[in-house]
C-alpha cells in the first residue's frame, strides 16, 4: 500500500475483517520510514487463517494517538495490492 505520512515512525495498521463476524479478523502494523513523501508499505499476511473469509479492510493511522486535524495528522493512502 502506498502511504503519504507527515512524519517518520507513524503507525499504520491494516486489518481485514469478516463481514458478519467482527471477531474473525487479522491485522498487521508497520511504521512509516519517510516524511512528507509517498512510500510503499508492506504488511506480511503470510500467517493469516485462509480458512476464514474476509470482506472488510480497516485502516488505522497512529492508533492510540489523538489527532488534532493539523497537517501533522493528515495521512493519504493509495494503491492497496494483494500479492
């Protein structure tokens, strides 16, 4: 997934969930490594339970931090790919 982050070290959580049972989910979190530029982040889903069905994608930027609406808390994302 491509991400534009205002700072280095921002947490990006990518979670997939079952459409009818939110208890069926899988998530991975990675940190950004560049500021004010696009970068490609990779989330290792090699251990996901493929017997389950996932229809939802949830993205959470800086989980646990209270944003203030400023440029320092504005994130962009694009080009989510499954390989």
